[in-house]
């Protein structure tokens, strides 16, 4: 994953925390209401090492009431910027 990838995701609600190596979305910043008990949803980048793991995360997220097509598309774009899809 590239070190400054978060800079290239301007306008995307997903972010990458280089310290924890988590990909995350902040519900407030994304305009999500009722995202659950937490204010942030994290995906550990270490769990995204194969195409099947990426698909598992996308399938899991698609079940969330707050995961709109825009949110899911933003995650796919973020994963591409971070080099996960290559």
C-alpha cells in the first residue's frame, strides 16, 4: 500500500490510517445516519490479501443498511488507489 494514498482519495468518504493500517469510514463525514453504535467502521488492510477476501468484505458491507452504492463504490475506488486490487 502506498504511504500517501489518502491524499488521492479526496472526495471519497473512505480513508487509510497509515499507523494502524486500517481502511475506515467516519459516519458523520460520510453523511451516514444510524450507522450503528460506532461512529467509525474499520477494515483491517491486512485482511485484504486475496480477491476472495475483498469480495467477502464487499458482501458483508452490502448487508449494512448504511452501505449505499456510493459508499461501496467509494471503497472499491479506495482499494484501487491503495493498490489492493492489483
